[in-house]
């Protein structure tokens, strides 16, 4: 189970770090690629990117360094919350094609949160 947790954590970290950094750097300039940013002010989009980047670091670094390892499942739980909110936005906007990836990311983050809280 430990290997599966590390693989999923690594995938989450890579994806959220990349996407979060882009959102943080570009903000609302992403509206051509991500229509949902139209609904939010630029600081909110950048904050979402910052939260995703922090979550990316949080699902790997504390557990790997054995420094405050409880932060790893907390970060994963934060990513679950982030995806729940993303699903809400996409449903409200009628962007159902986005839901599959959101649900997958939610399940992956939930797996890491439960696995790390349980100490698997």
C-alpha cells in the first residue's frame, strides 16, 4: 500500500504543481483555455493556483522528510475540498466534460488522505 500511496502522491504533486504554477503566474489570462476564470477576479484565480501548488508540496514533502508528517494527509484533504469546489463551479457553468478529471483527482487525493491518516 505504501508504494501505491507514493505513486498517487507523486502524480498529484506533479499535476497540481504544474497547473497551480500556471494559474498563479497567468491568472485571468487563462480565460481562453479555462472558461471558469471569467467567474472569478484575478486574485482569486492566483490564490487557487497558490493553493494547488501548496497542496502539491504538502502531499509529498512532510511525509518524505518526516517533518510534521500529519501535514501530508491534511494537504490531501485540502485538495479534496478544492476538487469539490471545482466540481461545483463546473456543474454550475454546465462544463460537464471537466467532471471526469475532477472526480479522478478528488478520488486520488482522498486515497492519499485516508491512507496517510490511517498510517498504511
